[in-house]
C-alpha cells in the first residue's frame, strides 16, 4: 500500500509541474466524469470509487494549431469510502495530440484531441492499452489561461484473468467509456 501511495504522489507531482517546465508550450489539467463504462474495470473492489477521474496533459506546439505531447490519466482514483493513497487506481500514460481550429480567432476555440497510452492497474494487476478521442471548446481569457469543456470516448484493452472452464488464464478483455470533462489550460501561442 505504501508503494502505491508513493507512485501516485510522484506521478501527480511530475504531471502537475510539467506545464511550468522550461520549453513547455501548454499544460492542461482536467476532471472527467464517466457516466457509463464497460466491464473491464468494474469488479467487486472497484464499485466504491467515484466516477470522476483526473487528467494531465503537457506538450509543445509544432504548429500554431497542432500540439504534440503526453497525457496521464488516473482511473478509479477517488474512493468513496477508502483513503485515496491506499486505494488502487489505474494509470494511463502515453502520447497525445491536440488540434485547435482557428487558433488566432475569437475567444472560443474548438479543438479535437487523440491519444494512445499504456495502462496499468495495481489490483488486480492488469497491463493494457487505451486509445482515446475527444472534442471540446476553450474559452480564452485575457491571461494565458483558457477554460473549457471536452467530451469523448476511450477504449481499454487489458490482459486479465478469466475462468476458461479448466483454469484461469490471462485473456484480452475490452472496456470502453464515454466521458465529459472540464479543462483548465495554460496557453502560450
């Protein structure tokens, strides 16, 4: 349990500090609400977690309208009845891209995002993959901050034990979810 808490705290600090590192062009923090989800991460020990998950993105603009970077999402993070640092969330980390439509015009800027990442669940131990698509809109203020909403869908694939009739075997299982999220983004065009 202590190692899990240390890993959670370390990754959260790194992801939170990334937008302020030298050379970084944008950083984003968000909270996603999962109104529904597949059976991959729904088991007896995960039913007592909240449906809100934190998300961190950091990257560099390669063009004025296209940013490439990394995304870290924490899944099953906020327990309803247990301590957050002794619960067992799922980490997803991997590359992502954000395309901003008409980045220099108006205060509201629509965008789309796509990403893929490796996922790891602590209990039960599952190693897998996630791919994700989303679309949103940012309200750009007079400062370097933008606030927005994003909606989308992701699909998880993970190897998990399943009874095959004679024994337990690791088989690929699939789960997907829709999400609605709020975003705070630091922008330097």
